[in-house]
DNA sequence: GCGTGCTATTGAACCGGTTCACCGCAGCGG
DNA sequence: CCGCTGCGGTGAACCGGTTCAATAGCACGC
C-alpha cells in the first residue's frame, strides 16, 4: 500500500531523465519550457499518478500559504450559533473568495494549540480579549493581524464600532419615549462566568471592551437625562444566547415595580428577553419596551420587530480581511464603522400609570 | 527590516553551539533533554525572539497539517447565509475543536484553485455535485474525503439523509389533512439557473440529488394517494434563499384555483413562501398550508411556526468530520441519518369549499 | 569562421524543520 | 580496574519542492 514510494516531483524528473527544476517549471512557469517538453512532463506525470507539486512543500519555499486565519474568542462552535458572528464570517469569506484564499477557522481561542500552529499568512481576531497578554501566541508568531471588536494592540490593525455611542442612542430613544425605569440585559462583564445583578463595583471592573463601552453609553444617556444610574439594575448572564437573555429579563421583570424599558446588549439577548416578557404575561411594547444591539436578520422578523442598533457586521468582516491583504502590510490604524438606531415595533412610550 | 536574517532553529542552535536536533528536541521531546539544556535552549530562543519551530516546516517532515478542509458547492459566502449550512458547520467545528484541528473553509467550490492547494489532511465536501467528474481535484490530490448530501463516490465516505422518505412524509401529511391541490416550491433542478415552471421532462433531467429525491418523494406520496402528478406545478427558483421561495410561491398562488398546499424543498424557501402568501392576502394555514424541509431554528420561530421535515444538520457535520478522523482511514461506506416530520402551525385542512 | 543574443534546461543552494542511528561518557556492579 | 548500561546529545539524511545564476545549444549577422 503505502509501501509504494510516494511519487514526487523527483520521481517524474528521473522517469524522464530531466532535472527537477524542469518538472517544477512545467507546473509553475510553463512559458519557460518548450511546449514539447512541457507536454512530455505533464503526460508522464499523469501516467505516474503525480497530482502536481505538493502544496505544503511549495509553500515552504514560497513562504506564503494563501490562507487567512480567523480566531474566535468563544468556542468556535459558538461562533456559528451567534448570528452576528455568522454575518461577520460572511464578510470575511467574501474577501477570501475573491482573493482565492482559504479561510482557516482556528478553534480554542487565541492561545490554543491550534493558534500556535495553524498554517495561515495573517489572522483576524474576532474577539474581545484583555489588552494585556491577550493574543500573545499570535503576536509571538509574528503574524500580521487585525483585532475586531477588541482592544487596540500595537502593530495590529483594528476594526470596530463606536459601541458607546450606539448604546447611548438606544438609551436616549427610550428616554425620549418617556421611560424612567430601566433594566439592562447584559453580556458577561468579567471572565468569571458569574450570573446575577452586577453592582456598581463590578460594573467598574468590566473587562470586555464591548460590554464596558455599551454600559457606559447607557449610563451617559441616562445620567444626562437626570436619572440615577444606581437605580438601574444590570443583570449579567452568560454566555451570549437567547436563554441568557430570557433569564436576565425574567429576573428584571420579576421586580416590583418592574422596569418599563429593557436595554439588551445584543439582539440575541433582546430576543430572549421578549420571549421572557411574553412568558411573564407582559406585552411588548405595551407593558415593556425592548431595544437590542446588532440588528441581526432575526430582529426584523421578530414579533414585534425589534428596535435595535444596527452595526455593519458583514462590512466589518470585509474590512478586517481587506486590511490584512493591503500591499504595505498591516498599518496599526483604527477603523470605526458607523452604527445607527433602527426603530421598529418593540419600543413605545411606557404604559400610562 | 526584513534584511535581518529571520531567526530560525539553526540560529538558536549556533548561538548556543549545540546541534539543531537539540533545539528541535527542546520543543518536541523535552524528555530527551536534560532539564538544564532545555532551559538554556528555551531561554536563548526567547532572547533571540525565536517563536518556536515554524509550523510549516514541521508539518512538511511530519506529513500532517492538523486541519480539516470543508468545500462548499455554492459560493462560500452563501454557506453562511443558509442556516442549514451554518448548523452543519457548527457540527464539523465541534469535532475540530475537540480534536485540536483547524477548520479550513475552501472557497470557490470543489475544483477551485484554492481546493487544489489548500493545506488540509482531509476534506468534507458539503455539496451536491454531479457524480461524474465532480470533485476531480480532490480525488487527484489523493486526500481522504467524505461527501455530504451528494453522490456516492468510490473510496470516499458518504453522509446523507433519506431525502425521498422525508419528502414523502411531508406530502403524506398534507394528503392526510385532505389537500388535493399541490404546488412545489423547488430548489434548482439543473445547473442552468433557469427559473420558472419545471415540466415533467425537465423534472426527469434533475441533476442535483437532493432535488431529485425530494421531488420523487412528493410524487410517490401524491400518486400513491391516487392523484395525478402532472397536475402538480413545480416552480423552480434560484438560488436558495427566501426571495426565491417568495417568487415561486407568488407564481403558484396567482394561479386559479391556487394550490391549497405548498411543498417547499427547504425551510428558507418555505419561509419566503409564507411571506408571499401573506402578501397575496392569503392566511397560513387557513387558506394555504405550507410545509418545509430542514427544520432550521427560524422554522419554529416563524408565524405561524412552520411544519417541516427535520434533519439533523449538526449531527451530519459531526459525523462527516468523525469519519475522516477514524484511525483506519475513510471506509467508503454510507451513513444515512434519520428524518422526521415536525408538525407545527403552518399546516391545516384545506379551506372548506 | 566567429562573436552575439536567445532560449531551453540544469545544478546547487535553500526553505526550516524532524528523525533516527549512533556515540561519548558517567556511573555502577563485580 | 573493566565491561556494561543508559542518558544526553549529535550528524546526516530527509520532507518535497522553488529559485536563480550559469550553461549548452542554436540561429543569426557580418
């Protein structure tokens, strides 16, 4: 079976009595060979069952593997369950497709064994890691990379949105509608996986950039309107799914009086929150308004359609990938994409007293 | 800048005056070295800014890259827009994650330039290609592979479902409810991208296995109930999205009398069809019943929730990946996963005359 | 008949490691 | 003091190509 010596470029060369360089040229630089020779080579190769230069070996000399890596903060399989991540992936893959690049999904996070050895030319880090020490593996490998939605790192590109402003706009929308009692359906603030109400002290220690910024945005808007932030309950749940949103909202709505407006840090959380409201016998937006963040496709399809902050997920993916392909290498500059409030049916003035 | 000779394993070796083998061992076989030597090596490496053995080179000697490839029939970016494909990907990625493998998304289909050179140990083909000549590139490269939802190929594994039975069950459900006038919302039958009503002749030439089998299933059930298949309109649309389903359904529902039951070949098509029905002023399921295929998450969330044929997408992904990792290599055997009718709210008896 | 200019082909170095048979040497039992 | 064992370390072959300076062969102009 495998005893049979693998047929390599050298096999073909010696079968024809030509040099290896010639065989190599037949594949990579046809114009340097006489058509006759080229045909002989290709023909013999076919006869011998030689499938062409081994990509790995070729790559070793050339120094390029023609692949973009993508590392996820959360487990990779989660990546596919989060619709926002899927849109992002779609953006990245569009660029890869156009540029004839493979897209390598790197499991286990930025410091996994896979990240250490994955065969890629550059990597997109779609994760919100702590600024210090995060991505150490990637940095050490010396690969060009861009961080999306995460911290700014020296030498790396950065793509993100203005989370704070997005959150602020969402909160202001509810304030404008006349709401005064708010609850926040929060993504994790720290890595400890704790669930529950996050007090001011915990809020101050928030490690994830997105969570921190969105929280800050809510707060700014609410305080600017003259309300007391300390009166706003922040319910933190983990991980990111609808379930989490449902549990957080259930806790918020069980309070008396319950908030009339829920600020959800993502659409998935918001969608879960809407379901929880229904379970609690509350109408959205009649009894309680909900605003999300992300504008994933399911937001528009929800009942009622979800008011949310749109961010250009696909565009973020495209941009991140493009930055890595720029001729001059990665400049460590920052790209902020626009956010926009999309008002739909899940928000309304608070119920009359 | 790059003038500075890259620091390689040899650099470290000569800096220490030891052999390259020793440095290599420090990383790969610590137990073969005295702790003292190992520390010296690691320390010097760090000092020199050596990030460890170049994965590419390591891989060349070892012969394994620790990566699984995934090739898509449709453009890769489509892959992410189809929720069924996303679930499948999730399944594959779970296995990759568990096994510390990278997951390489190969753009441009099974015969693209990327497929020719992608650095992978084995590949999952998630595509319905013609049995003859499809996947030629993969076959030539001699990579182990498994085909999902496509044709059986010698030497390759196969994972699929019983599409025919699934379709049959769906149709029988509608028949049991008393329906007699059917319309089929079809995925593409041929590669020509044609849209419109597919007559019997075109149906007979169907190239895609899934389309062919599902059509056959519908037909068997309907004929078994004593109805005339020729009276069933098959509306083919391309590509696979909701829009396509909407357009097909609009055409079907514009007929007079319109069908009271729509058999959609996928949930995305079905969801589009439901929207089209609403646009046409028809109630689902009051005026028209709709049944899908796939049971994607959005099916249960739809209004009304969609009756559909469930297939285990995630499980398919897991199985396909697992087959490639089996110690003995890929056995060319066939794995059929179960399908199951899920009755929800989109089907009901036809309206009274 | 000879220098010139091409083109087709080649040899050797190189990409950056891994592996394995082998060897020197320290410690140990006798 | 000797031979044996086993550990720590080494040299050389190998993985499968690419690249580039050099060369051989040939037509051409003069």
